[in-house]
């Protein structure tokens, strides 16, 4: 039976946003071959949400398969977007995964738009740690508005939020795209301080990846059924520490996939609960280059806060934390709304220590030679020199190299996700 064919296409679904001329049309519905329960839905939005204008639209898809009840699916669970950026139309394709065991030679899809105060899109991945449900949300009208939305206790405890770093072809979705376009890629490196180990260069990744806007907190860690190993338990919103690379990943070597398991380390449990692990896609620690791209967020200055001058307003350190870790998100974020990209704790990364970052050819592939020692992105912990942490420090041999089983009260981690 050939499933790789165009199947029943719904008629135009009128928008529920009667206040304007917004509308959505289903252009095609196509099942994949061989059958894997996936259906690609291509749709066109006309005069949809406009972030700059403060007009936000959500999408609901009604999917009907003969012999099964119609399912109403939120577009936010499919990373669907209604944005057109202004007057006009824009086409998108999203993929819906049918429930296990549901097979059909045809299905039909209708869609409606509705007004909402949360933009649709896939700039942010939101994880409910209790249920494992994953939804997506778009950037608000400004990066600052999104920062305010997510810098709350909820997203540091019962939920996790990750920010998309788009593949270079889609970098125009970032708030500082004009600067990035002039550079020709995502910047890393430092020709002044680390010219040999981490020379200045730009990257054009061909896949999206997501980065946690916060360090993993003690509350998030324990919400996946793990005991809190941290030394500073003054507030569950502080980063989890005293956890080793092996405990986080649950595997002994970098090339191994993170297993789907209800037990094991944090990443194993997160992948199991969300069922988001597939091929190279999955929650994991980052390569050094992924981490530095995210840290810099387009900055080419000595520090990621677009300056060559130290500024403790961005860094948890002795001068402003009493020599202890602090609640994540308590200092200013970088250009993409990522917090604690320096200070608070150092962060584990995938890469092994004996290969120079200068030899890397792919931002998303770990630089690995099979050793048992791994590097950490330089967070400078909560010590005084965190204020003087250069953006490029995170990808050089000037950092500590430690065994996979090592743990300390100045080492934590941040969750990343590569989109296959």
C-alpha cells in the first residue's frame, strides 16, 4: 500500500479572529512512507499574527481519520506559527504524529485561528516536567517581553524552557539578525586572548538546536525523581551542583546515545518522560561550540554583554552573592534571553579535553578522541574572577579538565536539544 501520496485536503478554514482579515488554509496533508504515524500538514496563513503589532494568533488543527474520532490538536504542540510579519501570506509545514496503532490511507485536516496573548511559533520549547508534555511558543513582540514572561519560579521548578538557536538559514528569526548577517554566521573565538586554541570564526549550523535559558535548578532536578546533591540548598531555584558528567548523562562515552529510561541520570529521565529522543535529536549536554555560540549570542566583544568592560550585573560572583550560588536568572541575560552564561557555576560539556577547538569543523559534533577526561564551559563559578570571564573562555584549554565522575559545588549543567 503506497502511503506516500497526497491525501484528503480540507477546505479553507475561516479564522476565528473576526476583528481582522486573518485566515488559514490547509494546502496539503501528506503521510510519510514507510508508515511511522507521521502526517505532514502544509498550511498558509494570511494576515496572521504580527509580533511587532502585538497581534498574536493561535492555531487549532482538527484531524479526522476514518474509523477514529476527530482529534483537535493545538498548534503549539506542533511548533506551528501563525506569523506573517505584517500584511500578506506565509506558508508553513508542521508534522503531527498519530497515536500508536492508528493507520489510515486517508485523513483530513481543518484549522482555525484564534486570538491569544501568547505568540505561536517555535522560538521557545516548554517542558512540563510532571507530564513530559512539550509545547512551543513564539517570541513576544520584543526579547525583553519574553525574558519577563519566562523569568518566574514556574519555569525554574515544574517546567523547563529552552530557547531556539536556529540553523543559519533561519537566523532572521533572532532579534539581532542584522548584526549576525553582517558577520556571516554565529561568532565564536578570540584572536586576542586565545588565538591558537580558539581563534575567532563564524559558524553556519545546518540544524536548529535549543538551549536552556536557565541552568538546571535543584527543583527541576528533584522533579524528575532524583535526590538533591547540592551543597547550597538555601533555595531550590539555585543551580543543582555536586553532580558528575556521568550522573547527568548516564553513559560512559560521548558517542553513545542517551538511553530512553525511566531511571538513570537526569538526561535519561528527561528523554524518557518527554519521548523526544530520536536519532541525533534528544536532550543532552552541548558541544563547546554550541555553548559558546549560545553564550555570545552574536556578541563579538570581549564579554558577551556587548562590552569590553567587566560588569557584575550579568554575573553571580563573590561581590554580589556572598560567595554562594544564587537563584538562576537573578542577573541580566544575554542578547537571546539566556541567563547565567557566566558565573553561578561552571557547566559540563560533551567535549573531551585533549583536542583543540581550533580543529573543529562542525559546531554540533563533539571534538572527541576517546579520552576519559572532559572539559567544562568556563562559568568561573561564583568566584571573583567570574566578573572577568571572557566570552571565549568557554571554549579553550584554559578551563579545568576533569574526570567524568568528578563532582564539586561549583559545577552544574544546562540542557540542550538538537533538532534532527
